[in-house]
DNA sequence: CGTCATGGCGTTACTTTATAACATGACATC
DNA sequence: GATGTCATGTTATAAAGTAACGCCATGACG
């Protein structure tokens, strides 16, 4: 993925530290462990303001721990996804922290093609409609990928202002 | 992608030939050309009973034309997608023929994890809901990815039969 | 205590998917 | 016949993801 802006903060704020602790607790409740590596990967994803590619995470990890191989980071990311802490964003081959963090669910994401930011909204209404359609097909739903692409509010405002330099 | 079953029929039936001719006409109307290569690629995708990977298409193409390089097939597939004749299926890295073939649109696909088949349904109702949510975020939608995973009718019936390939 | 199963991680090597960059050919237009 | 364009060929490489094996810490069990 692309270069970084202010996205990958080395030190998490208090809010994020609490998120991490909550996550650890959540995993523990399920008999799973948020190991130091997994915790650090989650921290990295949390600190980003947009979906990060697995190789981005690798690169950031490398600053702490030296070279890390792809399987290491993929395993951690997959774990976090399995715990519902992180969502995989297919349309950008990336991973983004779940903004709800309740329990595992399919995310609905609005992804900006300009700045790359993504916003998760609680999926509600159309879930019902999709289920209806599935029922009509006698199709047993296991998961739903719903990713909306376009331009976010901030980027639309920026476009109106021609004062941005290339 | 996986190995093939009865999916990649060398000779198209009459129905498919008509689809191809319609497609050619459609492209022409837009000042675009369905060249022999593009036509053949479309034919291959049409003949498949499930999404094909670009490299699957390459392999099938190779039977006719000898070795074909990735850019060749990706370009043709991208063209077909741009014409709305084919949909890209992100969640399986594949390409499937549009079953409506009207004009370009975002597809809603039901994809079976057992047999790999995919069914396209006309997206209607929830489009409105997504638009509402987008409006609330002041987000300008450009495209929507909606892929539902699960088990299709046929595979659910076959559940007793362990003869379905994993 | 030993030993055995387990889970998490490291490492190597590899596969699959996709694109950049540049060259060629065909055909239109001036 | 030069110039532009579009589609395709070609080479090389990037980007994303996985298989397979082995190590070590932990904890159960005799
Ligand atoms: Zn979420
Ligand atoms: Zn934006
Ligand atoms: Zn369609
Ligand atoms: Zn099926």
C-alpha cells in the first residue's frame, strides 16, 4: 500500500490503550490470548487512519522487532479478524480496526478513493433485505462483504477548494 | 483458481453466440470494439459456471492461441468489466459474466463456498438504504461491492452426500 | 521428574494475483 | 508517407498470500 501520513503513531493514546486492554480481556473470555505480537499488530492497525496492507504492517513491525516474515503478520491479522477486532477490506487488500469491537460481525465500510480513509457503519436494515433475497434463493448466508467506494466529506470539500498544491 | 469441472465449454451454444453478438453490438454503440480476443475472453467467462480467475482464463486461451501473457488477459477482462459485461468478484479474485448485461452496474452476488457458483441478483432495495447512509455521511458513492457468501440451494441438498468437493 | 501434546511464532521457499514499461502491428488521417 | 491511436505482444517485476517445517514455552499427565 501507499506511503504513510500521520497514520501509524508509535505510541498509542489512552483511548487506544484501553481498547487494547478491552481486546485482551475479550480474547481471554473466549479462551484466546492476545499475545504481545498480536497486541502490537492490533495497536498498529488501530493507530492507522485507514486500512493498512499486511506488508505495511510488516514494515512498521520491523521497526520494533527487526525483520518479520509475511506468515507472522498474516497469522496475527487473521487472528484479529477471527476475534472481530479487525476487518479485512477486500477492495483494497487491507485491514482496518473494527470501530464497534463488540463481537464478530460483517462490516459495512465506506471507503474514500482519494484519501483512503474508511468509515464503518453499523449494518442494520439491508441485512434484512439481503436475508430475504437469500431466503428466496434458499441460500444459507455465512458472511456478507459490503464495501462502498466513493469520496468522503473531507475530500469533497477539498475538491471545491482549488488551493491544494500537487 | 481451482481445477475445472464442466465449466469451460469450448463451443458456445446458440444462446451464448447471441449473447456475444449482442455484446459486440452494445460495444459498437458506445464506440468501442469487441475484438476477437475480447470476444473470446468473454466467451470463456460466459461458458464457465462460476467465477474464473484471470490465470484460468489465460490457461484456456492458451489452448487456442498458445501462450498468452497476463497483461493480455487482464486488459481484456478489464475491458469487459468496463463495458459491464463481466463483474469482478473480489472475494474470490475472479471474473463472472454479468447475468443482466443491460448496462454497467454494481452486481450483488451470492457465492457458494462449496461449489463456487455465483448468482447475480438485481440490486434494488438496499441500494436506497446505502444511499441514505452515504448521504448522512456526505459521502459520494462511486461503486458498491456486495458479495454474499454461504451455501447454495444445491449444496445444501447435497449436504447428506459427502461427495461435494471441498 | 520425564514425556507428550499444544499453541504461538520463526523461517524458508513458494504460489497466486496483478501491473509497469516498452515494443510491435494495423489501420486511419492528414 | 508521416503521424496518431488503439489493441496487442513481451519482458520483467511488484504485491499479496500460503505451505511446510521446526523450535520452544507451557502445562497436563503418568
Ligand atoms: Zn466492525
Ligand atoms: Zn477522502
Ligand atoms: Zn450484472
Ligand atoms: Zn453450491
